[in-house]
C-alpha cells in the first residue's frame, strides 16, 4: 500500500514536471499598477503566453502602493501558486514581499523593475544596451556613415543612463565617419534637455543628429533646435505618448521603445522553464523596437 | 577722509562681480563660442528663471528666513497655467490667476511661520512636499501640453519671444529686478525686511508688524516662483510634473553667492542678480567646453565654495 502510494506520487510528480498543461498550475503576477498602459500591455502579454503554455494566471494590482503589494503577495502565497512573478512598485520596498515568498519556497521572477534584496531566480527586463546600439545603427543608416552626433545623457550613475550610453557609444565608435561632438547630462528632464541643448548649439556649428537617453530630454532638445532654426534630427528613448506623437508629426526621427507585452510573455516563459527544472539566466534581456514614421 | 578711488575697497566690496568677470574671461579664452552675442543672450535667457526665483528668495533670506517650496510652487503654477491655456482661457486671465495662486501658496507658508512660530525651514519643507504632491495629483504624473489654440501660440511668446532683440524672459527678469531693487531700497516694506532680519525683537518693539511683513515676503517669493513657472512652461509649451526639482538650491546658491547673509539683515538684490549669472555662466560654460558630467558637479561645487570663501574673507577684513 505504502509502495503504491509512493509510486502514485512519483508518477504525479513526474507528470507534473514534464507536462504542466495537464495539471494547470497557477502562476501569480503582481503588477505595480494597472493604471498605466505600459503595465496593462505587460499583463496582457503574460496572459497570452500563460494560456498558450497551459497555466492559470492570477493577476493582482498593487496600485503603486508597496503596502498593497505586500498584502497581495501574502494573499497569493496562501493559495496554491507555483511561482510568483512580480513587477515591483519599488526596488527596496518589495524586499519583504519577496522574502515572504522565499519562506514558502515559491520561486520569484521580477519583471521590468528589479529588487534590491531577497532571492530572485530571474529578472526579465528591457535590454538598454541593445537599445543604445539600435539608435547608433539608425544614425549610421540615416546618414550613410558620416554624421556629427550629440548625446544627451540621463542622470549620471543610473543604470539606464549607463547602459543606453554604453550601447550607443559602442555603435558610434564602430563606424569611422560617425563622431560624438558633445556628450552632456540633462538628467532625463525636459527642461534640462532644452537648456543643455541650447548651450551645445552655441558651441557646435555642425550637428546632424541628437540621441537622448529618454524622450523627455529629446522633446526639450527639439524645442531648442526649433527656436535656433537649425536642421537637426532627434532620436529619443522609451516611446512615451508625447514622443510617439512627435514621431508621427515628423518632429522626432524615432524613439526606441520597450516592448511591454514581450516582457510579460518572456516572464511566463521563464517561469515555465523554472517549473520544469531547466536552468534560466539571472537576467533575461527583452529586445526593444524602433518606432519610426 | 579721502574721496579718491580706493582700489582695495572696491575689490573687497565687489567680489561677486569680479568673480563673474574673471570666470567669463577664463571661459572665453578657452572657447571662441562663448563670448558671442547669441550665447550671451542664451545665458541671460536661461538665467532669468533662476534669477526671478532668487530675487524672491532674497526677500525671504533678508528676513533671516528660507523658502524651500519655490520649486514645487513653480511646478504647480506651471501645471495650472498649462491646463488653463489648453482650455483656451484668455492669456491675461491665465497669467494673473497663476500668479495669485503662487502668492497664495507662499502666503500660506508665511502664515504658518508668522502665526504658529514654526521655523521657516520646516514650514517651507512641508510646503515643498505637499505642493509637489498637489502637482502629481493635478497632473496625474504626466506632462500637460498647452494645446493648439491661438492663445497657446501667444503664450509661447512669453518664454520664447523677443522684444527689440532681447528674449522676453530676460525683459521680465529685468522688470522684476528693478521692482525688487526699488522696494528694498526706497519703500517702508524694504526697510522693515532689513529690520526684521537684523533683529526681529527690536523691529517688533519699534512698531513693525513683523507677522504681516513675513506673510508678504513669502507671498512675494511664491508669486515670483509662479512667474518663473509660467516662463518655463511657455518655453517648453508644456508643464512637467517634475519641473523645478532642486531649484531652491540654485536660488539659495545665487543669493549667497551674491553676498547676502543667511543670518538675515545684510545683502543686496544686485548681488543676487550677479550670483544667478555666475551659476548660469558656469552651467553654460561646462556644456560648451563639453566637460564630462561626472566632473561638472565637482567644478560647480568648487566655484561656489571659492566665491563664498573669498566673499566671507573680504567681509571679515573690511570690518
């Protein structure tokens, strides 16, 4: 009898681990807010992939409140979830929620925003380095290999500014005819984008194109260029509503956008691998896409 | 007593101005693009926003107070103004309403300081936090565009237009400067401001309505912050929820660079103007010379430190 029971559990475990579609395991997704189109798209991407792979997906909204987030995580941990995907409201505040999952041995995957503590199996987020490279490639193809380039950097020391700058500089350095004539910080801020660009316009008589580490700075730079009546193309980063509108009416050349849906889908794919016992990388980069007219 | 020109006294009394001239000379040696009419107008236009805030801050600091809420008021005023312009409100109505809102927010901080005896640092820190919250609630964390009505085009002129070749923000800053200079030097309010900063109890005993003057002073600071917010919003044709972050520090730096004492009672509005110009020239020069952003902060800090130390020494020796 005991043997039989053991065999049955072993079989169940075997089935469970090889064919999750039979068991319809439940994954939990706790999203920082659903009051923002970006995260709604992320959630929809996760839902699509979950039904494709045969998982139940439980979605909870933290409403940008770390306290609600913790409560949501505690709630789902009391249900029978196999894995927790969390898009933190805040990298620091999320730690206690992640530790709660660690105590119950529920594996955790973070999406888009990382966590500064607790055990996280894998982090799924956009590949900012690649995004910078894409912008450099666009400069190269638009100007056929010869251009004077200005780079507007984000807040010095932040990972987004570092990664986007690294990819962009790598791409520009690879082509001999492309040169960065000025590289200045405008702190991801539209006002500073305007002021810093005005100053650079004074210093540099020849500029072909500006790459800004985010759309806010790009939109500020466009105001400076319009006021100076110069002919300079601008590339932004993020794909915000204002920037997409600027791309559509022709004032901005392009913006490098994150693919929210793909972040959700790759999150579920990663979760699937973890539950099947496959090795997953600590960081899963999600490709970006160029929005152009 | 000699009436002849005493070079040493002149230097000692004009350290900020001399600092500005030395700085400009040094930068123009390094970069040929610095000392051009275009770039000088550019610097003046960029400086005008900080200068306007700093002139309000001068009133506050002269009474031995401080106003940390200027950046938040700037952002809130900008957001309210942008949404009014986007709703096709007549320009003059939108501008006046915004200025009144700024003055009211400033007066609220001033009342807390004057009537509840709360220290200015704390009261305006509260103001800074709460008004920033108001901004985020009002804008829902998103930029507000001024829209496409005709009034939006005339609104843009407030920030981007010219009068006789001079950028309108510079003209506005000039008018504000003359008004502040007149009030501080030739009116009773000006004398009361210096008196309160010099010794509040003596001023009270001498019959000055200290509370009322304090409320007025913070209202002036609030209104001028709102004015700066209007110009900023006009230049960008949109209001940013994050506008004005840390602007209080640039404004305080301009006032102190201009030789006004944080202890109150001593200082000049001309000094503040020069202080704001030093900061503006420095920002422009660091961009023009393409200095790495990591070194820029060290350079800025060093220049401010040098100026304040020199000024402090000159005051100590001239006593």
